[in-house]
């Protein structure tokens, strides 16, 4: 355990925690279709031989199991995106196990030489066998944090009340379970939420097409008018911070139903505005109220497809594509709208048309969030739901988790900081293209405004190709098909061999190489003596590399941290990504005028070139960073050990039970001391 920075005493605590991986008081449930989203069971990073399942009774067969019974791939869920995160999807690893096993399973036997990786596996196996999703684990951890007491205890005032976390489907074929709905219905909902994400992100770049006319109409400077893009992106960044936890209370459907129409009203106000200052204020609120869809759509996809990893892979890829494709489609449509109909159509009426077209489908879409569905059904059956009171302390803890934890991880966690800066830079360059492309294709090739937006097709094709490349890698490399029809790698005993998180960085390495190539290509072919098609084609490797780096980073986050920390890590990534993207358009025009097209694009290219080693460095040193992380699995198990020791001391009467504040802070002290 020296590798993980733990002393002998801490190692003993770590091993002792393995006897109570099931959170105290958390019931084992029988949700057949639970989404087992990856709280990565950190596979042995340096041990060549995979470990067998710790307890044979939890295995479903003696031979190789189907891929659907094992972790499939790291993707997004609601607990990890605040606007959007991929984490591994697992189908239930004990589909054929007797339900009685899940009522009160025997703790796994822990060998004296079991290391942290084995304990991580053991934790996930128990979670899977108890039919609990990672989203369940994250929600329960958060609920325990904000309530400061056992979330599953009955209230003395009403012994008949039922804990929300204890509710479950009536049986595996329960028609209320979204995973049991007809495929056409699930795909219709999936495409609907993806289109909502595309529509929200589309509003950012459509506005830019009307910039020249806005300058003439209101006599404003270019920087002031372009800041309308900045305010919209800031709204996209800040909106999910509050709406994501709100979806845990009221469900996902109502977030869509309420937020999109409010965002449409602010968009309509832009078209009716009489001065540029009103437009800027309305742009911020339009982005703010459109953004919630970006934070909960990943959870909707998880609700629908968690029991079908092969379909989940494509559904999540589609969801990830939409927020990037929106800004690319914007100039293609907006330039023609602005040229022929004026700035109001680009900034207001076209976005309203897209939102209005998707609104009926949102209104017709059913709720997919399990706790909301079950609590509604329980109310109809006359059952009382026991919910923890939202006291001032609880609200304070919620705010601390939602607002401060992402910032804390961004500052103190090298993995989150470096990876987020990388993604933020690449995403910001994409938004810088909104000003750079008109300079190149209007200024150099003298294209009309409408036609000058068409070169963004190259970036769009790159994004789509990158998603399909990821799907093919997932199917034929990460989980290739075996002769017996199963997918994935197995040992001689039929146990799945789980790869370390660093293996997911392969697609990031490919994308990282594509980005500087694209930027240098654009800079040195955007001239009169070179045909315009060459500069247009340079957008393809940029889009291809952008989506691969993005997917790689989110996959790595989802596999490197426990459930609750994954949510904060991706929230930090999203916040930094949008904030940096909001700034780049403000100086892109000046940079291209002063440095000219060749060296301005090359400056971006050199920065991208300097960042190429990032995925290669984390592939080599990632295990060390994860082992020393304050938010990783090593720290997580030490927290469990501290909680167990504290509860045992309280039960034995050797020490008074600490209040909720102490309960929450003690594990952090153990983690801090170990670091």
C-alpha cells in the first residue's frame, strides 16, 4: 500500500472498511434494470493477473458471461454533468442470481493481502449485486451529507412512512420502469432531449451572424455587440449549478417543461429590444434558462438505456454530439437568415422556431427519473414518503456541495485542473472560429455572408465522424466480440478483466494529435493563392479531435473518481469550459487583424501542440495521481473506514455519537492526514 500513500494503520482501516461497503442503513433493493454507471472499480494498474470475484455465490455462471453482465463503457449521467457527463454503464452483474441474495448478502471475505484495487472491485460488485446504481450511490451520499443522519431511518412520529430511497419497482418487468418501455418510445425521448441540447447551444452562434447589422443599427462597437455571445455562454455555464440538484427533487421532466419556455420568452425579448444594452441582459437570461436541459439530459439517457449497454453507447454518443453540433450549425443557418431577413431573425426568430418546434415533444415526454416516478406512485397508493427536512444546515451543505466542491476539485485536483484546462482551450477555439471564419472566407475569398457560413460544415463532419469512430472503438477495441458471442476480455475463470482508466485515454491521444494539425493547416492555407476548399477541409480534423478529446476526458473522470466526486469533477470542467469559451470571441478579431491569419491560427496551433502530451502524461502517471487524490477511491475507502469506526464507537458506548457536522468532517480529516 506504499504505492497509494497509505501507512500500515491506514491500510488496516481500508481493509476494515470492506466489511461495510454497503452504506449503513441502506437497504438492498431488487431493481433488475438499475443503471450501473461506473464508479470505476479501479482495475489493477500494475498487477498482470486479474482477480476473481471475491464470492462465488454472486457470479451468474462458471464460464464467460455476456458483456451485458459486465461494465460496458464509461458514459454520462445526470450525477456527472451539470450540463453533461459520460460514465461507464453496467448491466446488472447478477441478473440470474436469486433475489434473496440481495436482501441481506453476506459480506465478502477480505483476504489479508487484498489491495486497494481489489477493494474497489469488491465495492462495485456488492453494489451491482444489490441492484444499486452509481447514481443511487451518489444521491444517497449527498442525501446523507445534507441531512446529517441516517436517511433510511423511519420517523418516530409516523412508523408507516417510507423512505424515498427504499422505494423500488414492483418487479423486473414493471411497466413504469423506463428501461422496460418500447424501443421506439425510448429512442423518441432520446432524440428529443438531444435536440433540446442542440437547440440550446444553437442559440449561442446564431446571434453572431447578426453582429454587423447590430453594429449599424445601434451604433455600438464590435466588442460590445460580440459580448452578447459572451453573456449567453456565461448563462449556459451558471444555469446548471442550481438546476441539476433541483432535478433530484422535482424530476427531470419539469426541468425541461419550465426552463425552455422561459428561455423562449427572453429570446423573444431580444427581437423586440430597442437598444444593445437590453439585448445583452436578455442574452444572459436566455442562456441561463436554456441551460438546464444540458445538465439533466444525460440523466434522461441513463434512465432509459442503462440495461442495454450496446444501445447506451450510441445514445450517449448522440447526446454528447448535440451540444457541440449546435454552435457549428448556427453560422450555417444564421448567416443566410441575417443576409436575407436581418439581425432579428438570426438573434431571435430562428432560435424561437427551433425551440417552438421541439416544445410539443418535450411536453409529451414522460418522466424518466426513478425516485420521482416511484414517489408519485406511492402517493397514489396512499403511502407517506419520509423525506429529510430541508433545514438551514441542509441547504448550506447542499450549496457547499453544488458550488464549492467543483471549485475545490478544480484547484486541488491535478487530474481535474489539467484536463479541464485542455478541454476549455479547445472548446474556446471553436467559439473563436465564429469570428475567425468570416475574416478568412469573407475577407480573403470574398464570399457573401450566407455562403461564408458553409465552411463550418467541415467542422460538423469532423464531429460526427469522431462520434462514429468512438462507437467503433468501443465495439471493436474496448469490448471486442469473442468467438462465443460475448464482448470484452475474460480470464480463464470467466471473470471480466477490467481495464484501468488510462486505457480510455487512447482516443484522447488520437484527438490531441489532430488538433494542432488542423490549426496549422487553417493558418497557412487561408490565403488567396490556395483554393478555399483547403481551408474548409482543415475544419474536419479539428471537429474530429475536439469530440475525441472531450469524450476521453469525461470517460477518464468517470472512471477515476467515486460517484459523488465525478459529479463535481465534470461540473468543474463544464464551468471552466464555458467561461473560457465566453472570453475568446472578444479578442479573436483583434488577434487575427494584428497577427494576420497565418500567425494567429498558428498561435492557437502552438498552444494545442504544447497540450498534445497531456493524455500521454496521464497515461503514464495517472495511477500515481489517482492514488494521491483527496477525492479518489483511496480517500473514499478511508472515509468509509472512518465512518465505520465512528459508528462502532457510538454503538459500543465508548464515545458519544458526533453530530452531523462532525460526521461529515471526520472522514475529510483522515483523507487530509493521509495526503
